[in-house]
C-alpha cells in the first residue's frame, strides 16, 4: 500500500481513462511456488480491488467507496492466510 493511501491522501474515486491502471498493490502472499496478490485498479465506478493467483483472476470487487474495497482486500488476505499463505 502506498504512503498516500495510508495517510488518507488518496484521490478517490480514481480517474477512469478507459483503460484499467494499477494504482497500488495492497498485499502479496506466497505458498510454495504460487503467488497471490491484491491490487487497487482504476474502474468506471471509482476503483476495483483485484485479487489474483499466479496472474489469473481469483476475485474482484468494484465500488465508489475506498473503505469497501480496503475491507474486501483485508478479508481476502485473512482467508488466504488462514489457508497457510504467507
């Protein structure tokens, strides 16, 4: 997570330019040879949290509310950690 987001200075909703752009990676976890990550990307609604495993989509959530997206990222991270991801 970037310092700007941590400090609450994030410009949200994110500006949609017609193309998805990664704004920050919230977390990255590993289990064996596998990698899971969660990143905040631009979306017409304001933002989208995208969780991927080995580069493929696992789960995503779009919203105009950054707190909703951060909550989803935290829940997904806890679920992965509960299954032994570090």
